[in-house]
C-alpha cells in the first residue's frame, strides 16, 4: 500500500535530484568565496535525498526497521541549519559589495554562524534522544531540541532584522547584488514557517507535529514545501545574479574608461 509519507519521500528524491545539479552548477558558476551560500544548498539537497531514501526504505519494510525510520526523521528535521547558513552567506555577500561597505551588517552575519551550528548540533542530539525508547533519554532529548530551536528562532530574528537593515540601505547595494537581496527577502516567510513547524514539534505534545510518526500532511504543508521553495528561490537567484569576478571586471573597466576620459579632458 502506498502511504502519504511514501509518496512525499518519492517526490523529495525526484525534486532534489533535479535541484542538486542546478545547485552544483550555480556553485561552480560563482566560484569561491561567492559560492559558499550555494554550496550549503548542495549539502542540503544531499541531506534531503538521503532522508527521503531512508524514508522509502522504512516504508518498504512496513516501518519495522527502526533505524531507517529514526534516521530518516532526524535527517529530515535538520533542514533549518543549512538553509540559514545559505542565507547568511548570501546576505553577507550583498553587504560586502555595498558602496560604502557595511562592515557592521557583515560582522553581524558572520557572528550568527556559531550559534546556528550550535543549535543544529543540539537539534540533532535532541532528535536522536527523542527517538529512543528510554523515557529519561526522551526527556533530555526534548530539552536539547527545545534549546536548539530557541537558538534557531533567535538567530532567525537577528538574521531577518539584518536583511531589513540591508533593504533600508538599498541605494548603497550594488545593482547586481539587488537580485540576491530580493531572493533572500523572498525566502524569509518560508523559513519562518519551517522553523515554526519545528518549534511546534518540540514545544507541543501533539501527535500531529511529532518528529517521529507525526502527521505527514502537516510535515508536507509546513516543512517539505517550504524547504523546496527556499532552495528553488536561492538556485534561481544564483542563476540570474552576476558573478562577482565579472562584476569587478566590469567595474574596473568602467573606472579605467573614466580615467581615460579625464585625461582627454585635461
């Protein structure tokens, strides 16, 4: 019997298998260091393909293989970290290319990486313990997960504020970087819904939002679709945004042309 969860896993494998080559192309296209944000998308796509593959294996086993089921759910619950890291890198790139450069907003973004990674680690440990059959492990796992999600929410709030400050200084943003800024801003509501789903899973004793054996419909509507939309937005941004090297080259040629014109006038 094909279950809703099985269908979702199949769809994830297909969609992320299509998105992964695009993310890889965008990463290569922009090169280092401009592609760091897109590299996180590649990692995220690999995580989602692995989680969906384990989910399919679990459904084929009639959900009797607990290891496949647990790791599928754990890998499926760590999507917030890589997506936020991708957003951090993209908005940092925008701020670095502002004229004048916004060192304040750039430093804020860099500082967010550490608590984000800490929150990701806490969420993974919490997910592992919550899936345990031991009640004491489940209790400590819930505490780990709640702490991790609280940090995620605080990091997301600061990140959103930083993006809005960048938008306020839109006139100083380089023309090519505005596409990246708009993409980052467009992804924020979907990231919020994804974090909200995770918080409901660990702060409410609800069967609907449970990490393991929760509602497949709730997961689809508040997590799976949102993650796909964010990845598509970021990939689309990477395809249409100019490469930093090309921008600098164009800027350098414009500056040289301006200098030649000045010499002619003299």
